[in-house]
């Protein structure tokens, strides 16, 4: 398992990108239409994609964040989780 960065759910990626560029100097690495990867391991995802993926609604002003990981061997990782769960 590899830690990838922090994902922030936003209403509008383009507006959020401008804020993070202007405020912190982040640079856009990849734009996948509603999902953006920025320098510094920061990821932006539009609310509609988050809700569709998780099946849950966003709670406004709740300061929700997600730690984002990537795993190339997902089946092995699931087995590891099952072992650790007991």
C-alpha cells in the first residue's frame, strides 16, 4: 500500500484549482474532468463524483477529507485486510 496524498471534495474543481494555485502555489498535474491531481500530492474531486462513487451525500461544512491510497495488487491487499481483521 502506498500513501498517495489528500483528496478534498469540492463543488467546482476549476474554482478550487484557482484557489489552491493562488493561495498555495499548487500546480495542476492532471485534469480528469471533475478529478484533479495537483502538485504536493493534493487531489480535488467534485462532489457529484464523490457521491456517485461512495453512495453518500456530502455534509456541508463538515471538514470531510479522505486519505487516498493506490494498491497495484488489490486482491492481495484485500486478503491482508481480512487477515488483520481477524
